[in-house]
């Protein structure tokens, strides 16, 4: 029972990493999601690939989560079987041949305004500032821009988000400190 509750909490956390919330998945009847990455070199598209695919049942419950590498190979696939609101079966397959990298210790602090994170500071184990990120939102509360700064307050990169008329995220563009696009992510929905 404890494992089921823990696993259900993990699934809820996973769906929050989407371009859209679980509530929007249900409200709009989204059945699938494809995340396409576009890489740029010197402002010119150099590569396009599918990064992630997700699918939900009619109740808005996650039933498929696939992750892909930059060369288009599937890295992992998770499938979920539900009986009403109860998860009854989960299958995980990992196709990645890469060993996981050791993670460094980091501490994060957040500044909030109207329940939204407007600034994030990341510190190392010596409590030295590693980076600072500021966040900007539109009038609907959707994140429209992130700005990442170095410890010396120099702009490292900017991330800009675009939404359609329904408020669904349709594009994420990463720009370098000069304003040149380095990567784009496109979001597609099926209803």
C-alpha cells in the first residue's frame, strides 16, 4: 500500500513536468502530447528530433511516457494501467546505455510573488552562488520568460515561452546571451 501511494505521488510529479498541468489535460481532453526539440548552430536549424511522448486516458490519467535521445532512439518507456482512480499496473522499460552521472550538491532558494517563483538562486556546498534565474509571467499566470545569470550577474541565457489561444504552451525557445536562438521545443496536442 505504501509503495502504491509513493508511486502515485511520483506519477503526479511526473505529469507536472509537462508543458501543461493535469487539470488542463482533463479540461481540454488532451489524449497525447509530443515534444519536438530543434537545435540550432549559428542561428540555423541543425537538428530536429522527438524528445518525449505522453498519452492519457479519457480521465486524464497518464498511460504512456516515452523519452527519446537526440539521435531519435528510445531511452525509456513507462506504461500505466488504471482501474477507475487506482493504478493497477505499471511497466518500465529502460533502453538507455548511458551510466547515470554523479550529481553535485546544490542548494536552491526561491523568491515568491503572488505564489509564483520570481527568482531562484542556486548555491554549491560552500554556499557560493552558482547561478540566479528570474521568471516572468503573463496575466494568466503562465511563465513567459526565464533569464539565467552567472554569479557575476552576466546574462547566460534566456528562455521564452509561447502559448496558443487556449493557453496551451506551443513553443519554448532558448537564446544565448547575444539573443541568438540555440534550441527550440515545439509542443503538439491531440484532442
